[in-house]
C-alpha cells in the first residue's frame, strides 16, 4: 500500500510539472488577461498602440459572424485576422471600455509576445543561406496588420533602416526587405507588424525538371523504351499558328488561320513542352520530341477531330484554354460535352486532354 502511495505521489508531481511546463511554453507566446483588467489598465499597453489604436488578440465566446461585424465596429473593435480557437487579432480604440468588450462577446485579451510574431526559422536563429547576407543583415518578409497605410510602412522602413527588396502593394499587407539581424526582434515589437519570416527560397524554373519528374528520359532513352513520339500525331488547340522555330522542324501540320493576338506565344510554349525537339538546347526538349503536331485555334481542334483522325491518324489532343466564368453556364452539359463524349465512343484510341486552368478552373 505504501509503495502504491509513492507511485501515485510521483505521478501527481510529474503531472503538475508537465502542466507548469506547458503553461510556461504558452506564456512565451502570449499573456492572457481579463477584459476588466485590460480596460482598467490600458496605459500599460502603450507599446501595443499605433495612433489611437491598440493592437491585441481577443478570444471571443463564439466566432463572430458577418452579421455582428457592425456591432464590433460600434463598440470600437476592428477585426483583423483569425489565429485559432475563437481568437482574433483586433485593433481597439484607446478609450475602449469593459462594457464595449463584453458587448462584442470578448471573453479575454491575449497580449502576444515578440516570439509569437516570429517564424520558427527566426526564433531558432538558424537563418537560411539564401536569406543571409555577409554584412550581418537578413532578407525578411514582413506582414502588416490589415489597414496599415503605405505612409506608416515608409516610417517603419526609415526607423529600422530597412532596404526594400519588394515594396508593399497598395493593400500594404506584405513587403520584403533587408534588415540588420539585431533589429529583427525590435521590428517584431511594433504594433503594426503581424508576422516576420525569412524570405522563402528563390523561385525556380520548373520546365527543365519536368522531363525528369515524369521519368521521360527513361522513355526516350535508346537504352530504355526508345519512345520519342515518332509516328504519333498530337493535336494542339491553342492560340493558332506557331512561330518559325527550328525545334519544330517539319513536324507541324497547321490548320489554323493566323493567331489569336490575346494568346501571345502561349501556343508556342505549350507546343514546345509537348513536342519541342531540343535542337537549340537539349534541356528544352519536349515530352515527345519526335511527334507530329497538328495546330488549330482552341476548340476547333476537337471540333474537327474526326477529320484529323481520318487524314493524319491523330490520337491525342491538348487543350490549354478555357471559357469565361459564368455560374449560369459553367458545368452545364452542352453540345461540346456531347460531341466529346461521342468522339470518345466512336474513337476509343483517342484521348482529349484539358488543362485544369490557372484561374482556379
């Protein structure tokens, strides 16, 4: 019995220590206080104030719905962004009262520490090579609270001696700049700053890697399957005629009359991805560098598919275009849908490929 009591005592103490540790970890991110204490001692939060607004986090009794946003505004509260667990970044009037907060459904106030605004990379001080500079500066991305003006950002740039890399857009929510490493935490303390991170790795061109990603080298290789598209006819529905490029050689069968000016060189790009020969630069070879390409304007490639199958043995089409977004007609099964289904039944060896779209299509 005595041994059992010792075990229980050890477990109780351990759980208390774990609870204390968790509380301390949480406190590193934010300090929680009641709305009464906050309203009575707003002078203690001058470091969170910009102009006549105090920037803090508030935990609500329930997530505010759109219908109550006007009520929040009437009580001197501006909702900025959601952080989780019914907690939001808010900007409150410097004269806000406990009654205002209670009327808006605020249960408690959270005062985030600087650590809460820093990304894990910045907190660890293990800065990535691409963001580091030899003169003791770091390239950082700075997110501002909604409503921050461009003039306020200019003041911050001057105050913290930031060299602008990418200036903030008109909505002033994000900018990239170079700042002295010792200034990062000081910048994080500014009320208008919502989050800081090291800039992400520079964007990379993906076209060079596509052949490797799709294991096309193994298909093309003479030691592999030796499949390069020779004898395969592919239809390209895009902007129309292609430019005169050595990479296409004499493998183009053109049915397009001119080119849609709005498409620019889009069709050339798409055709190159599919069947570019890599003559000028082998890195630019397409997926099927020996295929024959039929070019036509957008949906005319599918409209005349039966002719191109009969005349040229076309077995595949690529369709990189779309229609305007209209909730009344998008998704409707129309004559084009019926025609494509009929072709799929009539020509089982045929495959139409449609781009998913860059506009969320």
